[in-house]
C-alpha cells in the first residue's frame, strides 16, 4: 500500500529539492513523481506517490515550508495559515 501526496506551491527553483529532502528525512521513498505548472508558470502541483503508507508526519512538515500553499493526502487536506 502506498500514499499519494499532492503539493500545491509557488514555482521556486529550490522547491523540489526541499520536498524530496523532507521525504528522505522521514524515510519515505518516492515511487512516482508528476509535476505540472499553472498557465502563467507561477504555481506548480506535485503528485508524489510513495512506496509506503503513513505519510502524515511528512504532510505536517511540508505544510510549514514557505513556498507551499497546500498539501493533501487522500481525502484530508492540510493548509497553511496565512
């Protein structure tokens, strides 16, 4: 069983390495990664399928990152307060 994270964020060049670093520090392996950008290329959406389930801690950590606007896993959504 695996989890899929959906990360919506500002399109910054350091975003992807930071997201992958958080996942690696939590011991989560990436099975599949898909990325799409908005029409104006200011925002992007990452769909990350993990090898393992139980990524709640990673969702909490990712939601605290500066460029990330929202992180969801399954049906629960973790949004950052502004």
